[in-house]
């Protein structure tokens, strides 16, 4: 599926000058040789080992089979976290009966989990960069699993609401899983991996209703949480056994410790010589950057709102499917199975990206500067309108059998919405990675924030939205309103595709990235080679023409 970017020759071709060959191919070096490398000795006389000199120790050098084994486990981890968000609606009705509360009160547990998830994933990200991906994901999974126990044994609805909030806050989510992709693939070679992780995110949100229907039909409400615990426990165990650390700075720290034991007493890793490593001011700065970019960057704001609105639709469907499909006599199980077309739509959308990813890789291998970031929005120009089309179609195929409409019609339109939802998430993430380079984690963090936060809000308005609209078209008008909103929020896609370079020129973060890129490219040319960093190749050159 994806080519192995972990061999030394490719790394040299992509980012190193010819003079770096001996460093890349060596596993240990005398202290004098390391010390003579510019910038390797800090003011305290400690010699810091660098990524370019120890490439074979990093995640980039993992063989292809190992990378995809790790990614498959991370796929399961992401599915389990999103499964926790989408299986809960099937416990709402049982909770109303068990604790004698209204449906809206029971849905607070859904809302608090998603809103907390939106902020929790951003709070975990800096720790995964300083402490490593592996311990952070293990701790996150452990805490999420722990909070399932009081939910399953809850004596009242308040316990469930509080523990669901804590469970959402404990969820590391995509900020860490996408970070692991960046640990193992260069920016220009990671699109297949990003597409795979995006599939796990949206897929986890749509298999929950399918599984939840069987839980609701055949088991007590407690099992909704026990199943989440079992799923989470299994993926945590698999992650513990099969996934190694991938964060580059952590791997360099380990290599430095190994070399000190071997006799090189003054070799240190990047984290080992970092002063004030856990200074609260720096942590708060990192935590605040996604929110700053969300507010100040028009690209991040507009595309994140589009992505968030699209994700909220799926959680709106969690509530709208019941009144829509009950018209055809669907029971609990049948309504759950009605979500299968959404999963089919996600798979179709995932495969649809392959030809474009393959073509872009070929173009970049011929000329690394041939494409601008806007080229990654090309396929979205054609798939984004499917959201508006799907919503209009779903709205007026909800008329039911009384108007001669077959139940397959709304399912087909829901599949179109799913195709658009996946493409929106994938393309916006891909575009932000290419546009913002080293700031892409913060840019995509704003995307994740919008998706989870708006989905949490949707949990509260969806049922009243589909029950309280006056007139004879109670089910049709709400989806029509959503279709009109979908049309409006997709407009920025076309603006950014054609005017993206101009907009990025006015961006503080993009300007900083462009300035750094020019300096590094100039430095690379002075050495007779190319200087290429994460996100820099996609930043340079011209937008693809006639894709």
C-alpha cells in the first residue's frame, strides 16, 4: 500500500546533503567527530546527538511491515476511543427508565464526553512529545477504561455524567495517533497512513450504533459500559505488547544512554540537555497554540468549522435515524443496521483517495517542488457537494412509505454524506499538514477540537430538532436546514483552492514557515544539496495544474 520510506538512500535523497552520508550510515561515532559537527555541542559542553546522524534509530527507518503493524494497532486504538462516543446513544432510553430521568438529561453524558474529548486530546499532545507516544497512550487508555467501571456500576445518572466527562478528558485521540504517523513517515510520504487513521476516526463513530443496537436489545444498560471496557482493555493490551516508542526525541535519548554505557561519556539526547523541560509557561504556550490558530488563522477556522459541522451530522443521525426509519417499521436492531451504508460510504471514500495520492507521490518524486498545498484539496472540490446533495436527498426521502418512498433511499443518501464526511476530514487534515509544516499539529488540533465540540453540542439539539419543528414535515425540514448550512460551509473550500497562496502569505505562522524554508533551502544549496524538512516541500513550488 505504501512504499517503505525507511531506507537510508531515500532519507539522503529527501533531506540530506552528500556530506552527511557517513553520519547517516554510522551507528556510533567518536566523541571528537560528533563534537566537530556544528551545533552539536551546547553551552555546557554536552554533545547532543542529532536526528540526521542517527536516522537508522528512528521510526522513519522502521521496515514497512513494522510501520503498518504499528499503524494497524493504532487504528484499533482510535476506533475504540471513537466507539466510546457513538455507542452511548443506545443507552439513553434504558437510562431514562432505570433512573427516571428525561432523555435530555440522559444525553448529557454524551455531550460531556465529546466536549471533554475535544479539549482532552489537545491537553495530551504536549506530553506525548516530551514523554513519548507509548506511555501517554497507555495512560490515556488506562484512565478511559477505569472510568467505564463507575459508569457500569452507577447508582444514579449524576455518576454517569461525571465519569463520562472524565473519560472524555482522558482520551488522547487523534492528536497523538496522527503524531505517530509523523514519527514514521516524511510529510510527502504519509498520505496513505493519514488516510488510514482518518478512516479509524470516522469508522469508530459509525460502528457504535451498529453494536449498540444489539447491546440495547439483548443486554441490560450496564453492558453498554462493560463492552466499552472490554474493547478498550483489549486494544490497550495489544498496544502494550506490539507497539514500540516512535517519538524521535525519546529514541535519541535512548541511543544516547546506550552510547554512554558503551563508553562515550559526553553523549546526550535532546530531552536530556533541555533546561526547564516541564516549565508551565512553555506547556501553556503549546496548549494555547491550537486555540490561537483556530481563532486567528482563516484557513484553520473555516476548514475546522466545515469538518466539525460534517462530523456533527453523524451524531445528529444517531438521533434522527430512529424517527425516520420507524416509519418503515424498523426496530432497534434494524435501525442500528441502517448505519452500515455510512460505513460503506467511508470505505468508498477511503479508496477514492488512492489514485490521487499515488499520482501526487509520483509528481513529487520527479520534482519535490512541483505541488503547492492547495493540490491536496483537488478531490474535495468534487466530493464536498455530496454532503449538501446527501442531506437534501435524505430530507425528502424521509417522507416515508406513505408517499411511496422505499427505505433504501435515505440509506443511499446517508452513504453520500459519509463519503463527503470522510473526504472533508482527510483533505482538510492533509492540507493543514502541507500548509503549516511544523505548526501542523496545532492546526489539525483546531480541526479535532471543532469536530468533537460540535458533535457534543449535536447530542443535545438533535432529538428536539427532529421532533419540535412545526408543520407537516417534521422530519424533512430539519435535514433541509442542515443541507442549506452544508452548502454555506463548503464555499471556503473553493476559495482556498484558488486563493490559498495569497491567504497563506498573510498568515503569521505560514510566513514564519516560509522564512525558515528559504533559509534552510539556501543553506542546502550552499552545501550542494537540498534542505528539506517536514512540510517544506509541500510549501514550495506551484499548485498542480490539470490534475
